[in-house]
C-alpha cells in the first residue's frame, strides 16, 4: 500500500495522465491506497492537481474528493466528529484524520519507536499529565488537612467518544452531579510541566516573530518566556457548566414518591407481601430521613446511522429509610437521565425510571430509550411473578457466585419515562415513573454482566458459566438468541486448529496451501485491492484475506473433563505456545465500543481469578458468528481486578503489577489503515508469546495478529492505590482519566486525592 505513491511519483508523465482525469476517477483510484499514501501523492503532484484534491476553501470543496476524505476518515474507525454547528460538507476531514492519527501516535509511541524499533515502552512527556483535585466545599474544607476520597462507585466519565473534554462528575462528598464542559478547566500542572510547556511555546513565538539583532534581544526574549510562564502558572478553577443535581435536591427528596404508605416500594403491588410476609412494614412519610446511595454515572452517544446526533448521561441511586434497617428487598432504585442533542448547549430533556428493587446490572439504550436491568438472587420481579424461577436459579453450585455477583437468569427491559415538572393528579404522576417491563429475556445461565453495542440491536450477556449469549433486538422489543459462545471451548478449539495447521504445513505445505483469493469472504468480486470501493460499507475480514488453508475438520474437544484446558497432542509436538486458560469461568465484564457496531470491531471479554490473574479475549465477527481472535494473559497482579477500555482500535488497561500502578496500551487491528504497524508482527501465535514485546498477547490467527502490545505508561501520579482501593478509568481518543491518591506529585497544591488526566494533544 505504502509503495503505491512512490511508484506514481517516479513517472512524471503520469501527472499529465491524472490531470486529464475527472474528479470522480481520481477519487476512485485514491480510495484504494491508505491515508498517508494518498496525502503523499496529493502533495507532490502538480500544483493544479493538488489544488483540485485539496481545495483552498473548505466551504466549497469538490464533492468527489470530499467524499474520498470522508470515507478514509470513517474507515479508520474514528468516532464521528463532534461539531454541532458545522454541517458535514463544512468539515475538513483531512485535518481531522491527521489530528486523530497524531493523537493515536502520541499514545502508542509510533514517533518514538521510529528511532528505536526494539522499544516497547516510552515515557510520555510530563506536560501531558494534569491533576484534577477533589475536595469538599470551602465551608468545611481545611487547606492543611484535605480528607481522603473514596470512590464507592464510578463517579466520573467522559461524555465524548472522540476528542471532546466534557466530563460528567459525581461529587463523592455531597452527591452533586455536575457537567464540566472542559475537563482541563480545573486542573493543576507541576512546575516542571509548566516550565517545559512554557519554554516550548516561547521558542515557537520567538521563531515565528523572529529576533531583532540589537542589545535588547535577550531581554525581549526573557519577557516573552516570563509572560508565557505567568499565563500557565495560574490555576484553573472554572465552575461547572451545568449542575444536574445539587445539594438541596438531596434534602428535598420525598420518600412518599418512592414508597407506599405501608413501607413497600412502589411498583411492586400487593403480591410482594406474599413473598415477604415475615416483615412488619412501617409507615413512610415525607418527614422521615432518607438514605441515598449512588450506584454510578454513565454516558452514551445517541447514534444516527454512522453519525452522533446527541448524547445522554445518567446517574443511578438507591433510596431507603434510615429509621428502619431495610434489606435489599425494600430498597428502591432510581435512574435519572438527561439528553442533549446536537444543537443544544445544555442537557435539557430529563427522563426517570424507578424500580422497586435493587438492581445488579443496568445498561442504557439511547436509540430506543430503554433500560436493560438484572436483579440479584431472590430479588426483582421474578420472585413476585414466578416463584419457580427463583428456585431454578438457586443451584447449590452457583450459591457462592450468586451471592457475590448477584444476577438472576432474566433480563428485564424498562422504558424511560419523560419527566414532568408538575401534574394535576399527583398520585398518578408518581406511579407513572414506575413503568412495567416491556420485555423479559430469559438466559440459560445466571447473568454476570451485560453490554449493548452502539446500534442498540445487539445485546451481549456474560454468565457465571463462562458463556456469552448474543441476542438480536428489534424496535418492537423482541429478543432472539443468535449465539451462545463458550470462552474455554472457543480458545481451545481455535488454538488446536492453528497447531494442527502448523503441523500439516511442516509435513507438506503445497498440499494444504491455497493461494487463490477468496473474494466471497472479503465481500468483493473481481477486486484486487484490499480497500472497498467508495460508498460501500462492507466489513473487511482481516483474518481471511491472505492465505487460506484447506484442512480436514477437527473433532471438537472435550472440555467438560477435570483437566478442561489440556490438549491431547502427539509426542514431540510443541504446545508451549498454547494460551493459558483462566480458572475462573465467570465473565466479569464485557467491553464494546460506544460508536461502532459489535459485528464490525468485535468486543472484549474479561475473566479474573484471584490466583490466575486476568485474561482478556478479543471476539471478532467472521460474517457468520463471533470467534476468539486473540487472548491476552495480562502481566498484572491477581489481587486487583483491572479496568479495561476498548474503542475498536485502542485497548487500554489500568492495573497494578510488582512495580505499582500501570496503564497498558494495546493496538487492535480493525482497519486496513493499520496494516503497516502489524507488518513486522510474527506470523502465528506461538512466536508472539515470549518476551516483553508481547505482554501476554496470544494471536489465534493464521496470518496477521489482531492485537499488538504498543506501550505502557508509568507515572508518579498513578501511585497511592492499595489493593482495597477501587480504581476507575475513562477514555476517549484524546484523554485518559483515572483516579489517584498521589496528585500532589503532579499538581502544585497540597491535595493528593483526585483525577489524573492524560491529555494526548501536544499543544506545544
């Protein structure tokens, strides 16, 4: 691909040939090369042709070339551009694509590794790190003794999937939920970072304006440097752009809106008393004290085909009466949501959904305004409407896992109810916020986690049995189970197939190699270039684009035995590269990009065990089903469960190893634009499992690997976290935000607890 531009550039006569072509023909040719090659050709060709490809005014671009750059931007897998005031034809996709590629290069260290190809880690510049202190209000805060911050739930999240810096923040001290339009507006930098940033900016100013050769040159340059240092030394303390829930809201909560007069949460009905007749309900009035426990915040974009039309933020909380020791059966859960569309400056539309039970997992669907909810064992509508379901879900083998993870076998789908400030009938207004489920999805095993992809039509359900159930959803609230994936069986089967292929290749390569191109698999007909034509949106099957193997079918393995993960191989065959299988069968979490469908970029499953550590599996779609493409045995401590972020191209892991807290960065191949970075990756998974370069990566593919270890980030600002401290991470294409307890080593104040912000945009 990259050799396409040099071939053209060495033939001067080709410039005249291209100049005689129309815009549509040139754009159709350039779409078959990668972005750097297209840029190279466009810049070194004739001036007249270059002006056609790069219009002087973006307001009046060529439709063919504008569509070309738009397609190149989209096939990178970047998040749609977040410029609400601009129309699509007013966006410079060349600049946007270049900026996004630069951000990704700053994260994985592509520029640093060009100087030393053997390096798998590099140090981010100190100017990239900032500290967001978290302290109580000024009325109770003592500057000399800041209190510690304990994140009982996820309390911060970036609302943008692209490069925006808007932050949704839940104050752990007073429960205030606020929106900060720019996360860097309340940050501190270290003196070294300020000096480094100021000196670089001052050098740019001096070079840009030039120096005057006279006696006062040095003095003028000192003034320039000093002014820039003074500008950057000021602490940013901007108020939030919007407060969704303030302190007064906490004290104005009326329990009568959540509980009936006999103390039972609304929305349950009288049947609950039959299942809990051993309790003695107490009257709950407006004057009783209320205990509010937050369960976290969330944010998701509103997808409209391949573009983002808005955003929705949510906060969940549970309410109970402080005067009575309510158990999980008598706690009401409330989900508050706000929506902001493209042309809105603030979050306006408010939605409410109240559920009369404790929830285990809650997943938001912004496309159809729904909530997917599961309940712990012995709780939820299942115990009320069908007692038999509860008995079936109480297997002795699952008792310990059910108590720790919760989750029954049924997922309920609730609608979001628009909030009305005032209503004539107060009683009916209260009851309407307790909607009835639209749908119940009965899973084969107890649910351990759920996630919804960007389309709102694919639901992924992780279970305590180590299986992943895939459901196809419709607008009419109908769910159909399409696949049930078993992690252990998939990994063992795929790894055995690869080892068998390697053995057969060593015996007689010519018999099993088929060098004919499989155009049907790649979704193309009579096309020799790996890129799709302009305007097509067919997915590219990277796993099957090169050499195809004609091998006999392999019998499925018996994974139900006590050995489970052992593979019976003939004596003398190498099995040292076989990926380790985690003892834990529980799917602890699933990660799917918020702006891309699961069929296009796949998803990540996480399994954690206190002895074996953490294992990540990348699942990709081959046109028919999901299958494991790569496995990562994370080189992290098994005592702390890591946090994972995945957006289709970058896989970021926050965890702890023997040296302290660390951020691991992996590059995932989901676009033809990234093939250059994977060219040097060894073929076959066995050769990719040894040494620090892999960091536990096992690629289960017979050609190009799907995951490549890119870099790791260590910093003094990541320290202070003990094994019992909760860790959280929020990322997009520009920012990485984690909670920390050593912020005093980054900022210049005395506060140590807060958020460590990594800004990948180098503004020097």
